[in-house]
């Protein structure tokens, strides 16, 4: 008797942990959300930019910050076998957008409003709404120094969430001021936390002198009371920084956007300045941050470009979709108008010609196709039509074809009514087959 060999690792290939396939019908939710984003970005005059997934590692070390968790722990970096250059799968896209703006002189002669959507990569423990490959939406306004752009970008997120029907999302604001103001606050933080070394965890002690501002963003419950008593950056801001921040708040109030001040909100990028903000919810557990951003006027110079003011944000699309699902806003409605039932193969040339003409008029159609030889029985085809979610079945029978007609059967009104339509005047009745636009999830 032969000994049974263990199965080879190559017998079954699966996706990398934390990097997920998006399959139908979930992919329809993604397409629906992406289309809503594109429509809104057009309203705000933001143009699409697409940067490479792979960038030089130095871009993120200099742009994201050498002492951030992203650079220290989470990047997928590797050596290019051709020239030995260190490359990295992008963990975020703001440095890439700024690199592209510098390389192609995008802000020469005026500012640019840009947005992007695409995959990012971070080597961290996968958890709800947080994956190793995740999809990020971002908007960046480059070359604009005024607080009105800070407010505009916050309004853009607020508008998107309102369009999606999301509830119970709060806006948190803070100001990081100017570099010299942060430096004074930094020294005060070092002095304060040095007096409480016994209460600091290992991560906070490591950051005490390299990046003490990040200690304020700790998730360690044992340190929260200590952090709440730390010196607040708002107390170190000068008149210009305070005026910038007050203007942002005034503009948001004028547009009926509510906010709350969060002095512990510091963001992770080393080159943030002035306004920082987050949109957060309590309905997704520990991963409640949906969107975060702020002004980063020092990043262009840090990456070798001219001094250029800039402000932007990034949003995790998985978390937005998860919140839509949690709040019951998950039904994006049927996307299929028609399922074509075809009585026999001899009718296929006439049927397919008619279906092409209907598609050209904007009707979405799925044609029956058997998984074995033949088209299948009419009974089995009607079962598939009902399961497809289509609003109507178009029945191409022998009698109908002889009369250059098709039977239109309603599948969703509970009556199953059927009428015969002529194929010679398709434009006159094609619009009656189309689904009304789905303006809100669940409606």
C-alpha cells in the first residue's frame, strides 16, 4: 500500500492575509461609492491624479516621517533586483502626490485641486476595517495658503458623508500652529512627561525625545489621564496661527458644520502645520477614524521642492463601506434592467441583434447562457431571470420572432404582467425598461 503524501502548498493558492478579493455583489457597492465620489469631486472642481503604487523608499522616510509607525514598522519595502534601489509599496499617497507635483511643476502658475483613489499597503495586524492592502480616497489642494481651503476640504468630506446618508459622524479639529510654536510646545511636553517617566509605556519613552507630540495620540488606557493633563499646543499658538484656526471654524459654522476641539489630535505626518482634523464614529469599535487630514505647508520643501502651501486628507473606503452596512445604508438597489430569455438557438442571431440595440439605448441586459450545451428549458431560464434581480424579462420566442417582436414580462411588481413590443420601434419603449437612478442607499 503506497504511503499518502502530504498535500503540496501549491495545491491551493489563497490570497495573502489582509489582502482581500472584492467579488460580486460587493464590487457593486464599491462601484456605487466610487461613482458618488467622482460626481462630488467634479462639483468641487477637483481633478483626478494617479500615481505609481511603488515609490522610492526615501520618499516616505522624508515625507511621512522617520519616527512614525508607518515608516518604522508598517512599510512593505524591497530591493530592486536591477539596480539595488530600495522601493516601497505606498503606505499612503500624500507624499506621492507631492512628489508628482514637484517633478511635473503642477503648481507652476497657480494652485491645483487633486483627488485620488487606489490601493495602499501597510504591514500591520488585519482587523475590522483595517487591512494590509486597503483602498484610500484622498483630496489635496496644493499651492493655497488660506484657511478657506482648510474649510473647503472639510466641507468636501462633510458633503460626501451627507450624500451617502451616514449618521453620527463627528468632526474633530485642532491646530498644530507653526514649526517654532510646535518647538516651544515640544520642549514643554518633554519637560512634563520627563516628570512622569514611571507612568509612560515603552513606546512613549522611546518617543519622548524623538517625537513627543505623538505621545498625545496614545491608545494606551493607562496613560490617558496623564495625557489629558499635558500642556496643550493651542496655548502656545501666536496671533497669526490663532487667526487662521478661528477663520476655519467661522467658515465651517457659516456652512452649518458642527465640530469639537480635540487637543490630542496631532496626526502622524511630521510636516503637518496649522489645521488638522478627523471625521470619526463610535460605531466601528476601536477603528473609528473614517477620514483624517490637515495642512502640510512644509512637505514640498522636505521633498526638495519650492516652498508651497498645501492641505489635504485621506479616507479609508473599507471603513466607509463598513459604516454604511452597520447603519443599514447598504442596499444600493438593482443594477440590472433586463434578463433575456431565449426559446431556442435558432433565435439567437435576431435576439442578440435586438439586445445590442437596446444596450446602445442605455438598457442594462444579461443574456441567458447555459453552462452546458443548449440554452436550457424556459422554466430554468425564468428561474435565472428571477434570481438575477432584473426588473423585466425579455422573452424571445418563436412566435414573437416571426412577428419581429418580443414579450416583456415584469418580474418585480408581483403581477407578472406581460406585453408584446415591436422590435422595429425600440427607441419608443426602451426607456420604460431602465431602472430609476438610485439616489440614496436603500431607496
